[in-house]
C-alpha cells in the first residue's frame, strides 16, 4: 500500500526581513504564493526508513535522515509511538536549492502522506505544529494558496486572492544556501538600523483584487541584495526579464531562482522565450498561482 502527495512550489511576493534575533533566526513578514510547479512524495510501507529521488537535480538531494521528508516521517512516527518504517520516494520538479521551498514541500508532502498511510488521524493543527518544528517554510507548503508568514515565517494568516497570477521562473546555473544568504544579509546590514518587518497593505490589496499591475508595483525581497552579492550573475537574468517586458522581477526567496510576474499567460510565454534566448539562465519554467497546498492524489 502507498500514498502519493503532490506539493507546490512557492514564490515570495514580499519578503521583509528583520534584524537577527538572539536565536539566530530573523523575524519576517513573508507573503507566500503557491504556484503550479510540483514535487510528488510517495510513501510505501517498508522494513525500514529509506529515501529515493528522481527528477531534475535529484543528485543534489540528500538521501539520509537530514532530508526534510525523512525528518517529517520520523517526527510523526515519534509523536504516535511507532516506527518510521517507510520508503519515501520524491519525484522532483521544484528546483533544488532554488529559493522555491522544494525541500520544505517534500517535508510537508511526506508528513501528509505518512499520516494517510498510517491512519494516525492527526488534526490540521497537529500537522502544522510538526511542520513548524521542521522549518520556517514547511507550514505554508502544507497550506498553499496565499498566506502571510510572521515570526520566522511559520505563523500563517491565509490571504484572499482575487484572480490568477502568471509567473516565469528562471533557474540558475548553481544553487544558493539559504543560511549563507541570511549571513550575507546580516553582513550587509552591519552598522545600520533594520526596521521591524511589516506586510505591505498595498500588496495584500493587490492580491485580493487579482491585479497584476498593482502587485508588480509592490513586490519586494529584502534578501535580494544579499543573493546578488553572492551570485552577481543573477542581475543579468533580472535585466533580461525586464527587457522582455515583465512588469516585476525579483529573486525568489533566498534565490537563486529569479521570478518574473506577467500580466497574462501570453505575456508569460513571451518573457519565457526571451529568457531562454538570453543565455543568462539554465532553464525556464512558467507557472500560475495560487494553487492548493499538499494534496493526496
């Protein structure tokens, strides 16, 4: 018997970052939008916990207990007093180390799949609690749609979205470490006051109205300067997207995937074609959102 769960990628339409806290984390105002690029996690009963992975850049995915999918299975098993005796297979389509929460998606997918396979009957609140223990982006991967994440991103308030937003994503030639990007953010911010992170009311209103132009005027990412400092070539990709007519361009999360908002599906394809021809990125994908979070299929 096995259970398969499909989990979407995310783009941060706003990522406001506060100063480092004593615990090393940063307070965030993080507006997530789930988009239609998916990983699938299949959980099958087995003699012991093991992980396999296929898909683009699968070789970069850890296949030991540091993998968030394995950690999710272990956390649920411990809570319900059982062994995590499952085979976890991850079919990757979300970029690895790309700032689109692929690892977090796998954690949320494994958690939901193990809950279904084992019949633990965990409540949504319990699952979200485990997600928050696993990582800052994991709760949103479970919820999907659109949400404001506060604290370190794990405390979610779901947001209304009045339409579909069309995106283009450009995959970079290498990955970026999220902790390294935050360390660079701290280095760049030394000696200056960093304001408390606050969600943009104009951005939240633009989401609610489904207005791509209004959203384009309000997207922001406080980690973008740090990502560009560590990976300067991303500026060329962003410039190529702007030249192709994308109303908004930004680094997705901690990067290095770059995101380009389009007014409609036709505009997204035009930007995608231009980015492919630019020679500034490894691969290009289009996707729209919002889409549901982790779903048993």
